[in-house]
C-alpha cells in the first residue's frame, strides 16, 4: 500500500501548480515589456536630441562661415525646410563624415539620415537677421508616436 501512495505522488504537476507557474511567468513578462518600452522611448528621445544638436551645429557653422552673406541668411530665413536644408547640408556631419546621400527633399534626407519614422516633423529654425527683424530659433524634432 505504501508503494501505491508513492507512485501516485510522483505522477506530475497538479493544475494549481501549473497555473501558479504560468501566472508568475506572465507577471515577469509584463514587467520586462514595460521596461523595454521605457528603454525604446528613452532611445527615441536621445536620437531626437542628437539630431537637434547636429542641426544646431550645422546652422551655427553656416552662420559662422565667412562666405555666408546677408542675402544667404535672408534666403535661409525666407525659404522652407528644403531651402534651409540646401544651405546647411554641407555642414551636416554624421559620425564625423558628411552623408553622401543628400540629394532629395530635406525631410526625407533628415529622416533617412537619422533613421527616424516618417511621422517625425523636423523644423530647422531661423537665423537672427537684424535687417528683417528675425529672431534666432533653434531646430526642433517632434512627432514621435
């Protein structure tokens, strides 16, 4: 009789034990997904900040260039993103090198350059111009999901 009791006790896990294990695994997975989403969001924010920094540097180099005339600054301030991008494109560096694929519209270039989703909106800002009463405004990147 003792032998039958032993065989019955070693048949496997009960349904309650399995439910408890699956519940614990589910809780751990939920915590991991939440942590992963936070890391992804932080990475997107850092990427946007890096892009704004790159664009700010390019804009500053454009203004500091001795070949930049008052007319070019007015053209920069008066043009759209494509015109602005065309003027500062030669000053943009990614990992220390100028990208070789700058040949389409500015928005497409900047998104491809930074590998950002198409929902992101980039503005390059303006350059201070006393003759036109234009104030300096920094580049911005918005539209992350």
